[in-house]
């Protein structure tokens, strides 16, 4: 019988194979277009990570807003059982996009200016990479972070470091992260 870890690794391999993310397989395959295939894999991984970062920050902002309106005493898993909390989330929170949540969160709690500015930049970056295959051709939302191409190691490293700074501002509030 396979262990849970072995089962999860098997599934991960299948997902990587299905989504053409197995760069090791590219290296052992035919030499035609290896560099292009590797670039495509890197592009997919980086796009995915940027979207995950964006989504977690959206969740941080949502949590701040919900704590403001519902207090800190009850955990979210308890609040989700109430109609009032469900309605608030379904009809108010779900209707707000990240920058609207940021503005509301800033009005109810302290968020450092540099962190708010980075969240705004992340929103622009995420929109560019999420809505076009060739974000480098966009005029206003090129895939750059503070002047560095996010599809290059230097750019994604700088973005990762700044995301860590954003997380640090919200982390102390989080019970799920």
C-alpha cells in the first residue's frame, strides 16, 4: 500500500505531465524547441505564482475587512455558519475587487504606504499577465516589477522579496496562514 505522500507525489507527477510542466522530460526528449518549451514552462510557473500571491493578498484584505465588521472573537469557520456573515461575503465582499478592498482596508486599519503601493503595483502586474499571452506588448501593464522583468530570475526574486514584506504586515492577523 502506498503512503499518502507517495500517492500525492504520483498525482503531482500526473498533473505536471498533463500540464506540460515537467522540464526534466523536456531535457530528455527530442532537441527540437527545447529552449522554447523550457521558457513556456517557466512562464506558466511564474504566472501561476503571481496569481497565487495576488489571491492571498486579496484574502488578507478580505479578512481585515471582515474582522472590522464582525470582530475578532469568533473564528471565520464559526462565522461562516451565520447567514449574516454569508450574506456579507456573497453580496459585498465578492463584489469588490482587490483595489476596492485595499481602499476600504486602508480606511479602517493602518497599512504602510509602501505596502499599499506595492499591492497596487501587484494588481496592475497580475491584470497584465492574467489577461494576455503577451504582456510584454502591453503599454501600461508590462510584466515588470520595479523595472525588472518578472519572467527573469532577478525580477521574480525582487517581487518575491516585496511580497514577503506585504505578508509580514498581514501575517500577525492571520489564523489560517
